[in-house]
């Protein structure tokens, strides 16, 4: 799980509806998601990686070509490498893919069950939750000058006291700036906030 209170309840709800696991790639840019979550079986993840399925996955191709939700059985993208047949060997027998957002910042997610296909009301609920995750994690367009200064000094290796001294503010004021930056970036730690700010090209 993410450790972020705003996201954890949503991820928990999705896990309950997809007992065979899920993968969620949020705001995919330059072929890589800004954030991702997965609770698929590790054996399947290892197999997926070993066979380079990310480059051959019909659900990802569908997610970039369309918005909305689609059961795996209804995806009309060729599967020449047999990903769906392989997934069934790992208990991912029935699946659902949900995609939303502009192509330049697309969220693509897949959910699986081993017992039955997803019901219409479940698809509606899952789609709503994925859109909620997409909206919550929308990268900020900017940070304040104070937040940027604080993050840059810590990124450069300064400890809190030294960074506060350079900015001519109290250590508690520095910590408040770092906290506000973490909250804006949905980061659990300052190190994560720094990395995320770099990823978002805000730092």
C-alpha cells in the first residue's frame, strides 16, 4: 500500500473488488507512470517482467487507444504473445482494464479475478475509483518559491538547521515548508518529495 491516507482507502476498496490483484499506472508520461501501485502475485510479476510483456500487453495498447472500461474478454487488440492465456495460469482468469485522462498523462489500470467476470456495477465502481485516483494524483503545476528553496537545500545535502540558517528562517519554519511541499506532492518523505518534484520538472 502507499502509506498515504488519501489513497489507501481507495486502493483497499479496489483490492477487495479485484481479489486476484491489480496494477495501476497513474499519469503515464514518456512511457513511465508518475506513480504506480500493484498487488499482483509476485510470481506473475516476475513472469511478466521476464517475458517483457509491458511492450506486448494488449491491455496497455487498449488503454492508450481508448478511454473507459473494458473486460479483457472484450478487448479487440491482438494478443500474439498469448499474455491472456499466460495470465490465466497465474489465476488472472477474468480481467478488466480502465483508462482515463489525456494521452499525454494517461492512467491505465487492470484488475483481475479468478472466479468470475466483473459485474456491470463493479465495473462502474472501479472506474469511479480509478478516476478518483487519477484526479487526486494530478501533478501540481508549480511549487511556491519557499517550497522550492527548502527542497533544493535539503537535496543539496544540507541538514535542517543549516538549511534554515541559509534561508534566515527558524528550523520549525523550514520544516513547515518541507511539510507543505510533501503534502502538495503526495509524498511520504522529503526525499520522495524531492524526487517527485524532479520527476514533475518542478525542481
